[in-house]
C-alpha cells in the first residue's frame, strides 16, 4: 500500500504543475447582424435569407403593376401594326387616321410636309409633329 501512495502523490503533483500552465481567455460575443455591429459583408447574405423565407404578399400591389393581360398586349400590338401601316401608306402618297381608346392620330401629307396630329381623347390636348422635306430626294 505504501507503493501506491507515492505514485498517487506524484500524479497529483504533476497534475497541479500542469494545471498552472493552462491559460484561459474571456469569451467575446461578436454579433452577426451588421445592424448590431456585425460584419457588413453579412448584410447581403442575411437579406437574401430573409427574402427567401418571406411568403407574404403585399396587399397594396394591384394587378396593373404585375403586368398586362394577353388581351391588352394583343390590342397594343394591333394598334402598333395599324399605325405602322398608316405611316407606310404615307410613303405612297396616302393620308389617313387611326382612332384608339385613348388617342386620335391624323396623318396628313401636304406636298412633302408630313404632319402628324395626336389628340388625347381624355384631356383634348393636341400634339403636332411636322416633318418637312420628305418629297426632296
């Protein structure tokens, strides 16, 4: 039994010597969110994560901002095509007009001076575009 006591005391003495060489530091909290002092490079990542988890819809947005309906796109394309045809007819010496829901377009070719009158139906405002020198080649 005497032999066990010296080995136990040597183990305890060695443990106490080694325990004195251990160093410890304070725990320091570093925030992640840049709003609270965290790294500013985390901002984009955190915003993308929040947007990916957001499944709420804004009730103030109405359908008109989301895009146009297929009927509205078709109507716009037809009006654009008719106006293009009207301008092509001016090259052949023909004049004409186009009436849409919002505007009245009159195209007049007066011996080389092209006049385009656009009338806004809602306000009655008239815009006139005059191009001279079309007949001179």
